[in-house]
C-alpha cells in the first residue's frame, strides 16, 4: 500500500515515511545534542581549555571517541595524550563501516559525499537505516547529522563555560536520554528471533567486557559478535520475514 502523502511547500508530495524521518531526526538530535553539555564540562575538568574543548567537538565530532579521549587524559594528564589519541581512533573505526553503508544514501554528487563524512555517526546512520524509502533515508541522515552537530557544539560550549555551576553533569541523566533515543529506533526492528538474538548477544558481550578493556574495545567486539550472529542466521532459518 502506498504511503500517505502530504504536499510540502515546494509542491512535491511528502510521504508518511519522509515525515517520520524528519520527526525522528529532530527527536534524536535534541536528545543526543544536549548530551554535549556533559562532554564540555568533563573535558574542562580533565584539563582542557574551553577553546580546546570546542575545537575537539567541531573537528572530531564523534561522542564515543571524544569521551574516550578525555577519559584517558583525565587519568594520565598530557603525558597520556598518545594513549588518548589511540583510544579515540580505535573507537572511531566504526565510522568507516558506517561511511561504506551510507555512501549510496547521502546523495549522488561528490560534494554530498565529502560533506557527509563529518556527519556520519551512530545516530545519523541509525535514523537513516530505520527507513526503507531512499529519500526518507537521506532526510533522516542529514536532519540527524546536522541537527546533532549544531546541538552538540552549542552544548559543548555551554558545558565548558558552566561546568563549575552545573556540578556533576552526569546527575542530569543526559546520557540516558541519548540511550533512550537509540532504543526508540531499535525497538521497532526487533520483529524476529534473529534480530533479538543479535541485540542480546551484542549487549551481553559489551556489558561483560566494559570493566576489563580500554574504552572502545567492548563496542567493537560486540559489533563483531553481532555480525557473526547475523551472518550465520542461527535463529532465523525457516522464519518468515516480517514486512
């Protein structure tokens, strides 16, 4: 059945899935962008200047890698900078896989693909792949990526400037808001035993390894487990695909 349509300002009809992509992109942008307050405050507490903190968000812009970087700096000071860079780079490897998947989604022109490199993150990839229509995927990617980039950098500056006033920013639960946004995207896709198995296996592995390994490693290993479970389709054989 064809999706319900509504005509936009440009005269082109916008499908229900495209409108959904807009709503999801904005919602995830607000939830995740606000979490930048935590990064700004924690980065300054770790010893970075306000301008260093802001430049890190402007150029690196991948939350997990940024938190890994300042986590190592906080524990070892500037002498730990090489280890901090290695940790951040390790966690950022996943973005390469995202880029390969997003290449046909972001647009056909070369400048679209160059610009998309800065906004290819967990959230923009997740929102894009939550849809099936090509245009809805493109809308989800750009709305989420640009929205989080703007919100994250504004929140980073606020956190860096107001860190002492805010106190322990982790008490506000902004990290939970970002996780909840991800769960909202994931939940509708858990329609089969195989999808549930992949999610549970990855979550168990990541939770078990987090206390023992350096930041970034549990996520990468969990991703490998998810790929293996999904590749061999152990629980999905003979199961009807749910549209």
